[in-house]
């Protein structure tokens, strides 16, 4: 009978330690994995945005001559009628 009591005490102590020590760590690891996944997705989105910005800068640099030509035709002051007539003159 003493054997069964000792086995029951060891089993109950192990069961208690699982709930006290292991289960909280498991929950924190599960939460950390969720946060890691969210941050990885956010990083991927931001990396894509940065890549698009770099690509746009490259396009602007490659077309800088065209941009300068258009700037020379636009008036210094922002007046719609002059802008429209300049664009119309350019297209003709």
C-alpha cells in the first residue's frame, strides 16, 4: 500500500508541476509565435512599399530630362488657364 501512495504522490506532483510550470510557458510561446507572424507580415508589407518607392525613384531619375522639359513649359505661378493652354500648345 505504501508503494501505491508513493506513486500517487509522485504522479500528482508531476501533474501539478505541468500545470504550474509548463502550461504558462506554452501559452507565452503560443502568444509570441502569433506576434512574430504578425510582425513578419508587417515587415513584408513595408519591404514591398520601400521597394516600390525605390523603383519609382529610379523611374523619375531615368525620365528626368522629360520632367525638366515639362517644367520649362509650365508657368511659375499656378494658373489653370495658362497650364491648359501650355499643354494644348505642346500637344499641337
